[in-house]
């Protein structure tokens, strides 16, 4: 029978009876004994090619664990730069911030987007005194530049039962300021709520009539503001006060197309933004983008409208933004 060389073992000799058996083969047993003399040799002998693949796998595993814990990523980084101009932290002054400029006559008070929408009842006029809601919070944020102390207050005469009561209002303020998408995303800022002593500012839910006295009423639309030098009565000590208009808290605003909860978050972030040093309003920067939180979204998200009541800072172009309640919505 003829032999088929393609079916023979690769290491077999062509002629087992021949005196010349070809090149000598390595002594496997001796080689294996040599490999097993060290722990590395024993490891390689046991796992073969897998031993060489293990170090890269260990490196990859460590990187994955590190990225999971720290949130680091090798992809496109999340933007952490400030989305607003630099604040003037600790600025001293008496000017009301956030109110329309005095003497402005070009603004049309019938601007449809500025009208208070229909909705639930609110208190027209309170008593021009405020009750401090009891409770405090630990510090939230780093506060490398400033740790702001604030109180949460409700004007006497304002009934909060229709939206959860005083405590619900305080929780909304606390939770908004503690959100990573709020101002604490910037390590300069930190907040802590107190209920006694002197705060840096008072977050105050206030009736529209008292707001007009505290913020001005040059433009006859329901607004909110920050008054750094508010005095409830002449000669009284100054009370830096963040005025949140109860009419807006209950009914929201036409141009802000989000739900009422999102609008309340915007109202807190915007007016507290003035209190921590952002003194000016901002324009829509890119058509169709999210509006800056320091844009007056209560009145409009369009630069054409915004320029009418803030001509010193807003240019009337064709840009219109989408509503946005957060300083750092991408955080």
C-alpha cells in the first residue's frame, strides 16, 4: 500500500528504519523542569499563552474601576467652564438688581409674553413682614470664594397651603440650590441655610404689591428681583432680600414652556444668581440653544423682546432660545 504523506503526523520520520533519523528534537522533560524552577516559569507553564495576556487585562481592569469611581472618561469631556460672565462676589451697593431700568419708556407693557398667565389664586398684598421658616441645612458646595448663608422666608399674609405649605417652599429652595446643575457646580460657591443670625440674603416669597415696593414697578409686569439694601421701614437695618413674586410662583410665565416646577427652579436660580454676584442679564447666545439662566425668561426668551426692557445689555437680533432653569444644565 502506498503511503499518503499528507495524512502522516507532522513530526513523524519519513523512514523510521533509516539510520539517519534527521535533526534531534529538544528534550521536553528537561525543558519543562527548567521552566518550573521559578514561580514565573511555573505560572507560564501552567497557563501558557494566557499568562502573556494577563498583564494588559489587569491594566484595563484597573482603568475601568478608576473611571467608574471618579467619573473620568476617555471620551469627550463634559464642559465644566462657567457658562456666565464672572460674578462680582461681595459687591457692595444699593441698586436693585434684576428690575427693569428706571425711566424706560420704549418698552411695551402689553408684550404678550410678559403677561401673567391664567391660573390659581395668589395673595395680592401681604403685610410687608416675613416669617422665617424654621430649619437649616449643612453646607453644599465647595465655597472657595464664598459660603453664602441664607434664610427662607414667607411674607405674612401669604397663604402657601395651595402649593404644599411653608415647608414645601423651603424644600424647593434648598433642593434647588443643592442640585449639581445649580450654582454649586462652580467651586467658588457654597450655600448653607440658617434660621437665626444674619444671613447674606433672604429668599422671600412675597406678594405682588410688596414686590412693587421692593423691586419697583417702572414696567407694569409682575417681576421678581434682588434688593441688596431693602429696608422694610425707613431707618430699619438693611435686609438683602431675594424677592420671589408669589403670583409668578403660582402661575409661572408664558415664554417659559416648562412645567411649573421647572419655572420655580429657574426663579430661584435666577434671583439667587443676582444675589451671589451676577449683576446683569444675559442674551440668547445661539438660536435654538438653552437660554442662559440669567436671561429674563419670565418675560421672553427672544433677544428682540429682551432688548426692549434691557437695552443696555441685550442686542436685538433674531436669536431665540429654549427655556432653561439651570446655570449648568450639562453638569
